[in-house]
């Protein structure tokens, strides 16, 4: 994770996925299975060749559309911009206004046999949810909405903790609302 200061009250956090090569162990496994199937059948079957070609095309597509870089730009009093870049170079961005942000949090998800921490933006509740929690939708009526940061490149917990502290400081402590609250609290305390 790299932090880039872009000026007073603006900083960017960038994470890049490290690829050790385009061909991985999974690709070699699929190639071995394809060769084994061709060797077992002896003669080339159109169905087998079509199946192998389809799996190979899907694998190439997944490599080319994989997210390789994500960045979060924090602007004090303005909001947070999320950006991601794929292997092919296409980018997508999303902006979250400062007025919608309640807090930045580190949350945990359970995936198979491991607990994975992630950084998220907790959005303010504008109104209670009109529908009650149900068996199929266990989300509580006042549960906060979350936007996950670095969802394709999952940094480790110590990196997330440093990023959280720096992003909070930039977003909230440099914001005009925070400065006005601090000034009014200081004036009230001195009078």
C-alpha cells in the first residue's frame, strides 16, 4: 500500500496486486487435465476440444479483466473517490460525498475457514428502512450501508489499520465542519 499526499487535506492510497506471471498453477492444472482428456480418448472429439477451448477462453478473459490496481483518494470535507484499474487498462471510478459518510471502519468477513478484515465506508442513515427484517433478508432495519474499499486487493490488517488512521485524519480532522465544531467548542470552553 502506498500513500501519496496530493496537497493540504487530500491524499491517495494505492494498492497494486503483485502478479508473479501470467501463467499460474491453476492454468497449468487446466492444461494438464486437457492433455489427459485428449490422451484418454485417443482421437480428437469435437466436444472435448470445444470444452477445452471454452475453459481456456474463460481463463484468458478472467486474467484480462482482473483488477490489478485500486486507489482511494480522500479529500477533506469533499468525500472519497474509489478507482480501480484492470489488467487491460480499463478504469472505473466511484465517488462518495462527505455528507453521506458516517465513518470509516475495519470490518471482518468469514470466508470458508478464515476471517478476512476489510476497510469500509459506513454511510449515514437517511431514513429507516421501510421493510422489517425477514428470514431471507436478515439485515436489520437500521443496519448501516457499507462500501468496501480495496475489495479486489485485500491488504493485511496492519496495512488497513494504518490506512484507516490516516484516512480518518485527512477526511474528518481537515474538514471545514470539524474545524468549525472545534472552534465553537474552544470558544465555548474559554467563555
